[in-house]
């Protein structure tokens, strides 16, 4: 879920800029990992849940869980390491090796 105010304002030049400026990740939003994190057993495309937002969205604490609800990792990610879930996406199940 993404919060998008209806009144965008005159400072925004194009739609892409508008989306980038007004999108705001919130706690409990689902996000998609944009890079592999092998030290945590995570791969690009894994879906996690935001549990804490840092500095207005500059970074987040994201929890990744198995389908049975077991927490696999809680990691701090910078804004470039994750993205919002978009429409018409589907989750994909895969086995996970346990990381010590």
C-alpha cells in the first residue's frame, strides 16, 4: 500500500517525478528486495514487511518471513535496496537454506 496525496502541486514536472516525490513507504507495507543478501539467505524478488521506517523513507527495517510465519531475517535496507509492491505481481515460493 502506498500513500499518494491527491493534490500533487506545481513543483512536479512529470508523472515519474510525481510518483517518486509522493510515494511514501509506511510501516506494515510489503516491499520487494532489489538485491541478493546471501548473508541472510535472501534473494532479489523476496517479499518482506516494513517494520520501521527511517528518516522519511531513506531506509527501513524489513522483516522477511517463511510462508509458515517463521521470521527468517530482519534487515536494515537503504531505499535503493527495495521497492514497493506493484499491481499485477505474484509472490513465488522457494525453499530457503537456514543461515546461522
